[in-house]
C-alpha cells in the first residue's frame, strides 16, 4: 500500500466538528477551571512570582504543564508532574549549588536527606514530600486492591468518588510544589530600588 492509498485518520471529522467538541470541552467545568486558575494566581502572590527554577527545561516544563493540567482538571497528570518538578528542582539545586557531589542517578529519598542536612528542608517538609511520593507511586506502579494506596481501595475505605480523591491529591500537590519554589533558595527578590514608588 502506498502512502497515498492510506486515508487520513481524521478524514471523517470536519474542522467545525472538532472545534465544537473543543468548545464543549472548554465549557465543561468552566467555573471549576476559573476557581483553580484563581488559586494558582493566589499561590503565586503568596509564594512569589519570581523563581529560579534549577533543573533546566525538565523543571520548567513540568511546572508549566502541571499548572495547565491542574486548571483543566487532569489530576493524575498534576500529581505526577508536581513530583517530577520538585525532585528535579531539589537535586539540581544541590548539584548546581555545588553543595554536594551527587551520584549520576540519585534517589529521591537521598535528595531529601541531603536537602534536610543542608537546611533546605524541614522535617515537616520532608514528611510532606514523602507523602507526595506515596500519592504518586500507585499512579505510576501497579498496586492491587489489597494495597492501602490503591485508588479504588482508598475510594472504598473513605466512601468517596475516585475523582474527588484525585482532585484533593492534585490540590495538595500543586500547593506543595508552589511552596517549594517559594523557598528562599529559589525565590528571586526585586532590587530594593525597583520597589520604590515614583513621585
């Protein structure tokens, strides 16, 4: 079969039909999307909008995509991306700040241990970050229903819809990621002269 003989997979769908579908998708949960967008804005105001994102393109894209996923209600993606963001941010800071000689493939537990020893993280923050990993692991690795972290098991145990559980997890993850980026080690402060009001 030549390349010309194979039909376009989307040949039966017109651009107008696709646009209608996209507009309907945008309209669904519009108030929720606005609420989540406003929350991101408030997080930025609280934790600082100017941040040095150690970790290059991986960290930067993880944050951009985590925000988009959160706003659009893609909660599994939000949790996964926030954990990736934080892991890369912290390890890259240790590496880039020449605070420590890191192994080529450092485990997150080791990153947390070194960040705590360097005074970057508190005991409570380490606990919260380990909880984020506990939320992520059952989403990336198979866990049968006997596992306490299995999503269906959590739903049965709490009597809540899985969508509600994932939503709560995503809100926690995005809040924690924003707080990490707002830490003094990553926050860029305006020069005092730029804060002066012009007469």
